[in-house]
C-alpha cells in the first residue's frame, strides 16, 4: 500500500495573447485503496455534460498512475469534446508520463496510486476559428505538471499562504477593491 492517502494540487498557466487556452487543472492523488481510489471508481459512469475519461497518450497507451479526467464546466458541443479528448488529453497524458520519468511521481508506486484531474477548457476554444492548438497543448501540459508537482510537495505550504495573505489577492477581486 502507498503512503500517499490524499494529495491535492492546482496550477494556472495563462494563454498566449488572443487565445482562450488558459489551463487550470485541479488534481487529487492517492492510493487506489483510499478515498481517491473510491472516488475514482465512482466516476466510472457518465454524467450528462461532464464527460469522464481515462487519460491516454494515444491508442492503447493509458497512463500510470491510472488517471480519470473530467471537466469543471458543462460540455455543450462535439467540438469541445474533440478538443478535450484530443489535444487536452494528450497534453495531460504527456505531463503525467513526464512526471513519472522525472521522479515527481514514483515509478514504484505507479500501480498503487490513481489520480483525478478536473480540467478547465474555455468553451470559446471550441468556437474559435483561430484556436492555437499548440498553445492549448502547452498550457495544459505545463499546468498539469505543475499541479502534480505541487500536490506531491504539499505546495503552497500553510506558512507560504499565511506569509502571502496580504500581498496576493484573487484576481477576481481587482475591480472590487479599486480605490
């Protein structure tokens, strides 16, 4: 059994200018016999508007640790599903495999752990005739690697959060607290 019961991480990587390709994955990592494993198994069915799928890199190449991805928002089009199950899934899968190869995730625990990744994919991507799929890949790849790394390191720490409490505010509050 793994020593990892429940780890969480998130990251945001911003899009290139003029794109809607911001990536903001949220990750849960844990032992297949623990709470993450139970949640993972419970996700096996589908829910209307929120596709759930194993992360694969390509045909017959499911990643390890086994990872289930789903969306943070309701899916409304086939084009959206194509991006999610195509470019975004490929970027997510490559990031997971690279985390294994770089030691962020221990290869010895690859079959004892599982992950759930909640994906943000801006609905405008599916409608954007100028969508830069390379940027969509880049943001999701970088953000997934960072979210996994933060989960495994326990970042940000409680001390970091306390130290930054008065210097960093949620970006959505910029207009709320203008002088």
